[in-house]
C-alpha cells in the first residue's frame, strides 16, 4: 500500500489531498490549493470558447471569501495567482508550481484554473470552485491510508533508533522528535506558516470521516441517480429534466458502475502482468549485478594470472639469456688471461736474453766471445722468430657477438589487448606494415609503391573465437597475385604472404587460387578475382582452421587445419592492386560451403 503514496498527494502542496476536487482534465487538486492557483483575467477578455456566462459579483464575493480563508493561521503558506500586478514570485510548491504573494482585491474579473499537471485551463462558472465535483473516493482512500500510517508515531528523521515523535507537520506530513524538529524544521523562513501538531492529534485527524454520499455538482441537494454517456459523468434526475443533460444519452448508474469496474479490472490484469514481468526483470537485473561482480573478480584473477605467467616466462628467458652472457664473458676472459700469461712468459724470456746479450757485448775477451757468439746469435734469431705477425694481437674481440631482438615481443606486448570472441574489429597496422605499403581511409585501404609483394598486418592478435573479415578489390591491373590470410607477428614482410613458415594464405590471380604455407602451394582451385571482387577470410579458432571465400562462395576446401597460437590478419600486394578492409562482420547466412575436391598435383613449389 505504501507504493501508492504519490497517488494520494496533491501536485501543488505535496501533502495528502484535503477536500480533493476533480478538474475537467480528470486530475485532482486540494480545494484549498485550488484557491491559491486561481488566475483572474481582465474583465474585457472575451468569454471562453465553451460560451460559459460571465461571473457575477456574488461569485467574486465567494472567491474573496475563499481567498481570505486561505490566509488564515492554519494556512499552508501558499499565496494566490491574483491579478496581473507585477509581483515577483517568492515561493514554489514542492512540485515546482509558482506561488505568488497575495495582492489587493482586483476589479471585477473572470477566473480560470490551470491544472498543475497537464496545464490545461478551465474557466470557473457562476458557482466558482463549487462547480467542480468533489472526489469522495480519493478522500476516503487518503483517510484509510493515513490511518494505517498513524500507528507508528516515531521520528522519521533520526539516523539511529528513531525517537518518539514530538510533533508532526501538517504540510510536510513528517513526524519529528524535538532535536530533529529544531534542526530540520525551524519555525522561521518559508516554514514559519507550517502547522505543527501533536502526534496524537495527527492520528485523530487521520481517522477517516464517515463516507459522504456523492451529490450532484449542479444540484447539491440531489444524489446521482444516472450516468450521462455523452459527458461521461454521474448526473441527478434534475440534470435530466431541466439541465444540460436533458437530451443526452443516459444509462443506469449501477449498470455503468459494474461495467466500468469490470473494464478497470480487465485493464488492471494487463498492467499487473506487466508489473509482474517488471519485478521478474528487476530480479534478473539484480542477479546480473551479482554475476557481473563475480565475473569481474574472476576475470581480474585470470588477467593477473596471465600477465604473471608472461612475467614468469620472461624472467625464465631472461635467466637463460643471462646464463649465455655469463658463459660468453667467462670464455672471453679465459682466452685473454691465457694470452696474457703466455705473452708475459715469452716477454720475460726475451727480456732476459736481451739483458744477457748486452752484458756479453760489454766484455773485451775476444776469444771468449767467439766461443759463444754463434749459439747466442741463433738464440736471438729464434727469439725474434717467436714474435711472428699476429702474436701481438688479441685472439678475441672484446665486443659480445650476442644480439637480442626484442622488437617483435615489444610490439606484441603493445598490442596485447582483449579480443572479442566474435566480430573482432581492426584496421591495418601502419607500424607493422612494410615501408612500401601505403595506407589511407583511416588505415582501411592499402596500396603499394613496389612491383614486389609487400606485407601489411592487422592491428589485433587473435587467439580464440570465430572471426570473419572481408577485403574488397578496388583495383586490379596486369594479373598480379595478391595474398590474403593470417600470420605470426615476426613473419618476413618483403615477400609474398605464405612463402615463409610464419604465414598461412590464399593467393589468387584472375583465373585460379592456391593455398600457401612455407612456400608450399596446394589446392589449386578455379575461379579468380577482378575489380569489385570480395575476398572473405574465416578464422575459426574453436575448430582451429582457416577458410577462404570469393564473393561469398567458399574457395576450395578448408585451407588449413590444426592451427595453434596467436594469429594476426595479413595481406600481401604489389603496386597493381588496391584493397579495402571490412571487419567486425557476422558470418553471412548466405555463405555457401562448397566441398570441392582438390584440383592440384602433389605438393610443388610451382603454381599451375
């Protein structure tokens, strides 16, 4: 029952309806609030389109009396839309309806009331606001609802363990304890005119009054007895005999009551079904919140594990490379140290021989000199021969001959991203393309400025899922052999796609096609390409195979099977071809899988 509270509150004051009246547009408004939003138009204004008679002076006396009652001590604080005086609005209702301060009584004027919900205007007749029907049913429902809420007189603003309420604001319809009332509802400013009641009085006031019998708005002493089918309102017998409903079609009140109840019940069944669906949908959405949170945690854990595995693999490879560097360093140091020892020994021997010969030359004993001179000369000559060419050159280069090419790995790391299981969207990658490849159209169209075949890769790496993309042939001259397929990131880019062992491709001319991997040509199939042809590439990593299509018809059998690892879309062309890439595609329903037999000779490196 609490869900319908908004239905029971006036759109002007925001409080529960008090003496609600029904406007011609079928919306409701409190009778006191209706008095505050009356708009009075100049006396010279022409009559309303409905041709209602102008208001009389007695009517304005009634309006003035109403207006005076609005500004009593029990007033809600809302002023009247009176006259056209240049007053500036200083308040707003809870629902944004502008409220003006009271103005001096204007001269004789017509009055109208604008619905605060749909903004349709209604002119008041001679009886003023009494001409609008009272909504007794809504009034009774408000009373029952307030009675059901009045049992718990606890503060509604306490943050913890609500205290017993000391007052209730009649306008705000909120129970306050004394501290919350002083803090949230001070007796000054815009709230000064609000009426604060003891909770007990609020409960008494909340008791529904005895149900009043609905009477005719035109003839207040008469009860409704019939239903006017033209005006769709209940009427009394006087309305039928002498009023404006005398020539209208009327029906029995009880019969129409049952008929409309049945219609409302039937309509409610449809709304109830939708409400049930909405509740189930909300349950589904709340379950989705739980699943999203769980999947997010799981996916984060998976991502961390994958990245940690990459880091571990990199660390292991780093350890292997460091071991190789250490071995190379130790080898070079041993060679140099051995050469130092050998050279030091020979230098010491040579230096000793030189010093001995110098001492011999100092001696003047000719016969003694001649006894040893021949042997000494031979020793000096042998010592000199030991210092042959290259003996005084290092045996190794201090530079290390190890070269680490980490650019493919860095490029793979930079391209490391989440991939879609289907409909992967990508472009050609200008960073990985051969320098002779020219890209345009936001990297979707490629040409080449060389007569030799050059390779360009896609901007994503694929490792799982099903992916389909197409390439349209924009230009095709002089029978070239463009190739389409997939490759590893570190393939050769200055030869036709598929000539090395890092690419799997179909190359095609104007008559036939071949599949190629590791420079092995297989599965020659009739049917070539020309300007306007569409090449389709289907990479099914669930089944680990690759297939090709020309104009939505499969070209030959499945081209390659048992594919494993990470693949990048790839194309090779020369200057006689221009192609445009189309990605993010679903597999077309009209693709025909042709199970044709192979029309090629055993594996050969010569195409037919």
